[in-house]
C-alpha cells in the first residue's frame, strides 16, 4: 500500500505491507519555509507539496525495495487540512492509482493518527501484536490542529467523546513558544525547556507559599469530555508579559499598596505550562475511562504524543489502571504517510478492497 500525506506542512509518502509493517516512511518537513512567519503559510505549503511530492513518492517506493507493480492500492489523507495542500496529494494519488490500475482510498488524517501506535518498523513480526485484544480502546489525538478522544471499536469504527472547544494542544504549545520567543515549531522546544526545569514547575491551580498560583486546568463542566487550552495559553502570556492593567485598575492597585505582579521566567513558564497541560489531558482521560470502563487499551497519536511529559503520564496512567498502551514510535507521532497507508488498508479491508470512485476529492473539514 502506498500512502500519501500532504494535509499541512509535511510532504510524506510511505509503503506499508499488510497495513502495519512500514517498509519506508519518507517525510520532507517544510519547517524552514514557514519559520520566519512563525506558522504555516497555506500557499507556500501547497506549492512546496507540488514541487516535492513526486520525488518523495519515488523515494518511498525505492527505499521500500519494491516497484510500482508490487503496489496493491494507494491511500491519501484527503481530510481535514489546508485545502490547497490536500488537493496536491489527492490529485497525485488519483493519477497514480489510475495509471497503475489500482484502487484509491481517501482517509481521515486525524483518525489515521490513531493507527500510529500500531505501526511496526520493517522486519518486526506482524504476529508480535495481537491487535484484537486492544479493543474497545480509548483513543486520544493530540496534534497541532486537533485534540480529541474516541472510543474505538476498531481503527475505522470510532465514537467521538469530545474535543477541544478552542485551541488544540499542539497549537497552545506553539503559541506559548512564540510568547517565549522560541523558534517555530515551538512544541518540542517548550518540551525541552520544561523537561530541563521540572524543579521550577508550579503545581497547577495550587497557591505557592509566596502566594503565587500555578496555571489553571480547564475542566469546562463536571462531566465534560471536551478540552480547552486557550485559558492556559493566556495565563502563560500574562505570566510572561504581565497582566494588562487599565489606568483605573493600576490606580486601585497602587492605592492598595500592592506591587505589580511579578513576571515569571521562561523556564518557569515552560515547566508550569507543561505540568498543567499534561494534567489537563490526564484528568479528561480519567473521566473518559470512568465513563467507559470497557476500554482495554489507550491508543495515542498526533504530534504532541512525542511530548516527554505526556508520554510518561500515559505510561503511569495505563499501569495504574491495568490498561494496554500503544505509544507511537517517535517517527510516527508527527504527520507521516505510514499512518495514512495503515488507515487506508483498514478501510479497504472493511469494504472488500473496493476503492473510492474517481470523484473522491479533498475536504478541509473532518466528519467527526
Ligand atoms: O500531528 P502533527 O504533526 O500535525 C498536525 O496534524 O497538527 O502535530 C504537530 C504539532 C505541533 O503543534 C508541534 O508543536 C507539536 O505537534 N509537537 C509537540 C512536540 N512535538 C511536536 N508538542 C509538544 N511537545 C513535543 N515534544
Ligand atoms: Zn496530524
């Protein structure tokens, strides 16, 4: 199965055997093209995909040690994402499938992230993973564009439990990185700064001996399985730059004899932000597991599943609750085409290897 991924700023192609064994996984990151804008510029991204995709596909096929004659289908992430970017991948996938007389299948990029923990690097025995024992599983996606939880009956049968009502977790990481003046994409940089300064982390919501409090955890409502990270991001902004004051509120504060609230250091903010962000995800996972005790495993995917603190929280949580955990290898956390091929394989298996028809196209939104 050839997988193609162009939904955002990674141009990727992969060849996967049997839906799980990754024979090649080629990714061309565009970080250098977008760094000066501190975010992905859609037009630059789609042009770069158009230039890079075919050489990347060729490389994926040759690194897999196969030829086009060995391929049995083409899968492409056709939703959600930046429309100009998705269209490049979809056009290429359809053209290749048409030319090679293969079925083509469009898959949901966000759902495909959940297969990342099931992928096996080439050479690993397929039998080493008894996948059926994992289901039903609780699925967590934490990426730059999405943060959501699902109950998964299989990789293709998902019931959405909740998702972010504002910023995605990766987006909040990137924005906090920008506040702190770290380079784009900032998530991994905030992670590194936080990990090196765990001793400075303020416990979320707690009031320190000095009267200074940690960052907030957004519960939203007692039963809610949704996420919110914009309040946490704003708290980090105010901690770094100071709380905005009107002339009136400043006068009042000065009349009370109170000093200006102290600014936190970048290290303290990174460590405290990471502590609060991970605790928020843990709290929502706990809530979801209370509600769905039938879940036997936790499946995780998306760029933030590379986060050091999130990974150790997930290990602790699943041990505590006696759950199996499928943490993706680092190579499969960020956007990649191996997960697209895996998901395409599962969709085709379910349909008796019947592909989409040629009207299949890109859509910027996801179904769920
Ligand atoms: O899944 P992904 O590659 O793209 C989307 O589908 O959105 O995720 C990218 C996101 C970015 O926001 C990036 O900053 C974040 O994942 N990220 C991290 C880490 N590595 C990547 N966030 C926190 N800690 C990390 N180690
Ligand atoms: Zn993604």
